[in-house]
C-alpha cells in the first residue's frame, strides 16, 4: 500500500492537537486524525534530558500529499522542532483505502484544497 501514509506527531496538549487535526481534515490534507492522550515522552533537548506529557496525533493521508501536509503541520505546530514521522502501511483493507483516497481527493479543485 505505497499510496497511503500514517503520520505521527506529538503535541503538548489536546487543544493544539485537536486544532491541527481539524485543519488538516477540513483542508482535505488528511482523511482522519486520531488523538491519543496520555503519552509520556523522554527526549534530549538542548543538551538536557527532558520528560513531557504529550498527545500523540495519528494522521491518515495519501503519500502524494506528504510535502503539503508536513508544511501545513509545521505552520500549525507550537514546537520549534515538531516530530513529523511518516510510515507506509504494508496493508489496508480495500474499503478503508478507497475511503481515505476519496476523502483526500479533489473536491471542486485539486487534492488538499477545499471545494467551493
């Protein structure tokens, strides 16, 4: 299933994650975005080991929209260096794949743009 992507990113709270998710779906850059609260991240930042409570956002999209989605996500993200990881699902049900492609496809315009 090389035409689908699952993008992972973390946010400091549900409000930021929800705002980004809504924008990406509304703009047809993503078919769905799922918020997973209660993530604890341990990472190195500016020479120190940090721990933070975060919300994981799982974004489902088509591979051809990655550059536009990543650019938009960076603009929506409060972090200086947001985590944006893209994974290619090895398999997806045919019905789900078709739905995802339809929801990120044209709507009176090109993919990733709102229709009139």
